[in-house]
C-alpha cells in the first residue's frame, strides 16, 4: 500500500474569473442538468470551458480512452485552474488504468463526490493532492445554493478560495459519541472507499478523521462494508468519524436495525468522536464541501462541528 507523504500538495486557490473544466469520468449527465450547473458556476463568477460532447457507451459517459484523455488534457492545461466532475455513477476507476502519475504535474482543485471517491483517494495516496468532496455540475450545482439537492455555498467558497486561515463547518448532524479529536480529513463514498482495499492506492486511515457516506444501501450492506474496513485494520488508529445521511437505506424488515444502529454498534466501542447524519455527498439538504487531505478538528458534541485547521488552497 502506498503511504501518504507528510506534506499535502495543495492546489492554487480559485478566484472569480478562474477557468474551470468539466470532466466526465463516470456516467453521462443529462444536458439540462449540465447547463443548469454551468449557469450556477457562472453566477459564482467562474469561466467554464464548454464541455466536450461524446457519445455515451452504455453506463459510461464516453469510451475509456476519451474519458482518460479528457481528464489528462484538463489536468495539463495551464489555463484551467479547477476541474469539476459532471456527475458520478460508475467508471472513474478506468482512469486509473493509465499511468496518471507520469501525466500529472501541479495540483488543481478537483471537486466531486460519489464515484469520484475512487479518483480522489488515488490522487491523495499517490500524489498527495488535496481534493474536494463536494457538489458536481449536474449533482448539486444544478439545483443552486441553499436549495433542496443543491449545495452549501459558504463551505464550497471557503474550501476553494480561502488561503488565509482555517475555518469551521457546522455539520448539522447528531452525536453518536461525544468528544473532540484532530487528524487528517479523508474518506468519501463508502462503497468506493471499500473498493480501494487491496489496490496500490488503498486508503491510509492512520490518525485520520474519516468521513463516510453513500446511498441506496440496506443496513446489513453498510454493516458488512464497515466490518470489512474494520477487519482490514482501517479503524485501528482513527481519531474521529463523520457519517452522512445514507438515504434510501431503510431496513427491509420493520423493527430490524437501521444504518444508524449499525454505525453506532461498530464505531461506539472505539471511544472516538462520531457524528451521524451530516449533509455530505448523497443528501437532499444543501451539500457541504469538505477538503480531503487537510488537518481538521472534529467536535462531535450536539450537531457537530468540523474545524478545518489550515487552508486547503494556496496563493
């Protein structure tokens, strides 16, 4: 397993007027959602490069070669300052079939969630790039700031603009285990994070604050995934845990354990701070943007607070 280096590599801060590229590493986006998301990014003051138009191949937005070429071209373009995924779905793992290490140079702000977790973990483990678990063009930005299925504007702008200091994010969840702890903030979509086990870019959770979220999983499926991570040693040296809402995951039998129950049973004995139900990733509430790879302090009292202890971007 590739271990993280001691020093994170941070992208340059975005500014109004920064040029953003849209990339489609996974499944195709609906055109109306795509253009609604672009309009919102324009409202925020960004210049958005016209997205490439490819013919979808089944559940992929384009062929493997086209998706890889699109990502690498944006990453290497000196005029592109940030990269926003169009949507998730499935397919980001195919980008790792090429030698990205030889083609990636300076870090750029890469924003997304869901299937993007695969790419974000790879970039952290192999390149030590700080990336952003947050809204995508047609899955968050398209619904607007502060709206249902939209995104939280303050946490997004703090993540990609703020070079002066740390900042705080109110997690709007509930405490499963009260306390306070510091560590590197890592994580993402549970299914995709679990899929890194056994790969060269398997996520290192040593001394970390781990964020986990997903959707459409039954309680026993979340339980099984968490037990897999536990038995793989991923909870051995955790400092704290932030859990999403895990929507569309009701028990199939009335009265059986919920996802919250499974999380409480597995994380409770660890004796570390745990917050349940934060609006991260798959949520109908305005989605928070979390910088992955930076130092953070989790306060899990009440609704929870995440203090980002250092800027995620540089001048």
